[in-house]
């Protein structure tokens, strides 16, 4: 569908090092709107120079949904397609044609490929479908990990695998605001299973193992917590908590439960293999790695773990085979690992040692 009015909108705070790249990637948009929430660098000057539609507002108590809803108010009324694109993200060339190809009169939302993490050569490490491109009648909800809520009657998705957005996160930015915002989100909506999962995960990130276990178990006991991928992730995170508490038996039990919960995912199998690797149980490392490799499909959800489809499986397989004395297999899997990550010096060194031993 052509003749669409397309607007890219964003919130901004101290994003000066990303703005030029961001603007270049969206030069085909009809409108660009940015709400600055208190930049102290030269972000505002750069945005003014680019003639974007600019708003400024500081929040006494910042929350992402309120900021995004304020940015939505800047969007011109004749806009057909709204693209929420953070300034550390980049739309790959051809994005406008991809939208025009799939967008119909009754479309309300578009699902696309989102490369959340890329390696040093710009190859995707973690990819999943995202859906922050939408039509009219949407608002943002949740203080953090905010999502779009449709105010109309019939939400109608389309999907494009030709529309790709890359994410280049600012590693210097703190996520310290996430925990209190997630605690707020759960207090506001205690029946929201996704927020409960996120809160349990955040406690894990903070090393609050007991709080994480309790919260993730609450998530699993919620009636509306039915998505097996997310339930599997909660179980894996509980296992990590127990591992960090020194309870390896409980960690293993929870990983085995995670495998049963989502047998279509590699993640719990690889995580259990890694647990056995730490214990030097080489036969079980081989067993669970081989089971993981029988699952060829990478389900494109935010749950994806990098270690499930990078060189990790072949790397620990090579070491397991080496430790049980099967040098040809060790060499085979070391080569497989290097085919995925050819610049890994540790694996290169391992391979040299294995080859020397084979002679």
C-alpha cells in the first residue's frame, strides 16, 4: 500500500552519539518526532539542526509508558503508520518499501525482525520478532518493559521478514531504574504475568537469589502464565538462582522441568549441559548437547539465549570428548566451533593442543 504517511517517533535523553546514525536510517520517513526528557549533552541541538518535530519534558518520576505517550502526542494527525524507534536502533535500508508491501487499509500493527544483539562483525546473535510499528488508536502501558495497548475493537497484524531493525545498546547506560519500575508495575497490576516474570529476572540480575526464586515461582503459579517459552525461562532462571546459592541438585531439577515445559527449545538443554560441564560430568554434557542439536529451529522470541545457537555447544562438546579421550571427536567439534566463531583464540589454542595429542 503506497501513499502512506509514515512517522518515526522516539524519546531521548543524552543520545548525541547515536543521533546522526539514527536519523540517516530513517531519512525516508515523512515525519520524525522526538520527545527529549532532560538531555544534558548536545542531543537537543543535533535534533533541532535536523528539523525534527521536537518536544521537551522532564518527569519528576520517570516511567517509560508516560514518556512514550507524550512522544505520541507530537505525531501529526495525518500519520498512517507510527514507528516507535529508539535512538540506539537502526532501520535497515528498504524498510519503507517493506511496510508499503504488507500494510493494508485494515492493518493496525506490523511484526518485523529485531536484531537485539549483534557480534563484532554485525552478525545477529539474538533475533526475534518485534511489533512496535502500529497504526492509530494505541497507547503505551507499564512503567518499564512497556507494551502497546490497542484501544479499538479488532487488532489486525501483518508481518514482514524484509523489515529489519538492528539494536546497538549503549553499554555505558545503567539499568538501575528497571528494578523499582518493575516493582511499581507489579504493584499496579499484580495479575500481569509478564511483569512478574520480568521482576523475577531482574532480581536475578541483581543477585537477589531468594527474591528471584520466590517471584518466579509466583509467575509460574499464575493462571494466565501459559506461554511455555516464558515459563521455561522462569524455570531456567530459578535454576540459576539455586546454582548461585550452591544448591546444584535443585538447579538440575528445575532445568529438567524446563526441558519438559518447552521441548521445542534448545535453551534449557544447553543450560543443563553447561551445568554438567561445571561438574565435569562429560557424558551428560555430550547427552544434552546432542539433544539440543536435534532442535534446528531458532524460535524468534525475546527469550532466545545467545549460547543456544552460537559456538557454545560445539565448544563444550569438544572439551567433553577431549576429557573422555575421544580426540577425533574433540577435533571435529572444535573445528565446528571455529566455523561459527573463527576468531576465538581460546578455541584455536584448544584445537592446537588436541591436534598435537592426536599425532
